[in-house]
């Protein structure tokens, strides 16, 4: 699963029920996958374990059929229950060593980092990929952390060998810039799940990432 | 660990930071254990995974030293991370079969039930013990479920072979009645953690349970 992981992180779509215009996670994810999403993350911060498992199973089936990576945010137990490819953990979630011990060596673990120090620590601890704190200003997730900016993104990407996915305020207008600064791909919430045409929004983002990667050589 | 499980569920104290008068979980748990608590559950509904693991490790050390059972509410991953004796799951938490598959055969799993049907289902699914929905009126946990009353408690206890722990509005005045109706023990939150003298509150409850069990023969 680690083979060519970077390529499978080009367009990483994170679910958000509140932003989905009343559409279900399945509907949004099917449409995003049709537009070229390469990875999906189920995120439901206030959801019960039961709801996460129920929706997670559906997304696991869709992503498996499409050959798309599937991650669960925060909950290692839910990720294991639905046989996700891995889990994505923030700095307030289960510590990486505990998650790795519980999950075993196979599943992927992504860690959110906001600087080079956290990036190196996560890589040393066995993270498979990194997500950044918001690179650009965003209203989706209020974290209290100011946007990192492109220079910090670049510093993080240079600091580690594992793929780095840029997140936060990313759309077709700036996805290429994130890739030029070293990101393997971009993670988005509202730019895809809140779009009127989810497939088209995903397709445009994917095209921007692919073009920037081709240009990077 | 399943040997004599019922005896180890006589006085089951559930933590609640908001009710603890500013005392830490460790302080409350040490005092409760000194008063005869036989099982402790860490419950922190809105806590981050990181905080649950940090406090859980401390409670695991205290309970291990005291030979007291230690459970984590809701989060199977946290229970595994801190090497708790088991997890306690409500009907909205991870489904029992998933929890068992993730945890393996060894850890204990307790399930909250509100009627005989759920009780039989949980036992058939491999639950090790049951907790009831609130038997008496309580202000600690607003569940929307009306109090079960003693007759439903009795029906649940008769319906299964695994131990049943009565919870909800239980204090020294009615703990004995719950035991006479078939409960192996009582679970409490505020009756112990909100008490001015936690050790004394635990001691009184434990004495009431022990006396009722002796009388039940």
C-alpha cells in the first residue's frame, strides 16, 4: 500500500456533512471519485462511533471499488472496524506510537503538522504521510493556528521524505502553487464537498495538481 | 479476568470531571479505590484522544496497583492504548461485534442496555457484563430514556447469565434494593465523584452492596 503512495495522495477529499448541501457522504464521495479524487477521508467530529462505522462501511465499499485510498479521521477504532486503509491523526488525537501499536504495521497513518519539527517527529515515529495545518486562510476548520503560508509548507516538504499533503483554503487557483512548493497533493473540504458540481470541482483540482506535478518533473 | 467478574463489579465508579469539585480524576479514583471501589470507568465524552490516553494511563497505573478493574467509556482505541481491562459501550458507540474483533478475545466488554431484548442480544454477541440505562431518576446523564425502574432491572438480570450493573440515581439508600433485584453491583457517578468525602461515600455504598449480597445468599 506504501508503493507509489505519493501518487495516491494527489487529490485528497475530506468529508463534511455540514458543508455538503444536504447530500449524503456517499453521494459526495462517488461524485468526487468520478472527478479524480485519489483519497477520501471520513471526518465527523461529533458523530457517534455507530454512525461513523455505518457511513465508513459505505465509503469503504465505494473507495475499494474505485481503487481510491480511504482514511478515517481521529478514530483508530473506527478505521479498524471499517477496514480503512488508514487513519489521519491531529496533534490532539491518539499519539502516533499508540496508534501504530494498536493498528499494526500495515495500515497507513497520516499526521497533521504545522512546522518542520512536528514533521520530522512524525516521520521518525513512523507516519506514512503528513497533512499540513491550513496553508491558506480557510473557514472550514477553525483551529486557532494562523495559516502556515507557502514558505512553511516548503520547509515541511523539504524536511521529510514521506509525502506531504497541503490543506487549507486550497482551490484550483492555488493548488498548483502548493505542488510547486513540494506538496505531493492537496487535501480539500469545501472546494469539493460544497461545490454545486462535485465531480467537476474535483476534476479541475486534479488537473491543476497533475499539471503542476508534470511541470515539476 | 472473567473469573469472579461479578465480584469485581460490586462498586463501579464512573469519572466525570465536571462533577468532581475541581479534583483531578487521579485524586477521585485514588479516594474511591481506598473506599472499596472495585471497578473504575474513565468517561470524558468531549475529550480529545490525547487527553483520554494521558489520564487513562494514570488511572490504569492506580487501578492496576490496587487490583481494581479499569474500563474506558466508548473509545475502543483508547482502551487498547492504555491497556485497560476493557471498554464500556453504549448503544450509539461502536457495535459490539466490531469492538470484539478489534480487541480480541481477552479484554472485557460491557454494554449499556435498556431492556431484556438488548440484554439478550448483548450477551449473545459476547458482552462480558451489562450496565443498565438509568434505573432511578438522575441528573448526571441526560439520555432521553425514562428511568427503567426496579422491575425492568430485575427482568434484565433474569434474562442473562452475565453480571448486570445497575446505574442511574443510585446512592446508599437504594443500592441494596438494586442488588436484591439481581444486580451484581452498582455503578455510580455523582454519588461518589461529587461527594465531599469520596472515600467515605464509596465505603458506604460498598457496605450497602456487600450487605445486600450477603442477604441474597
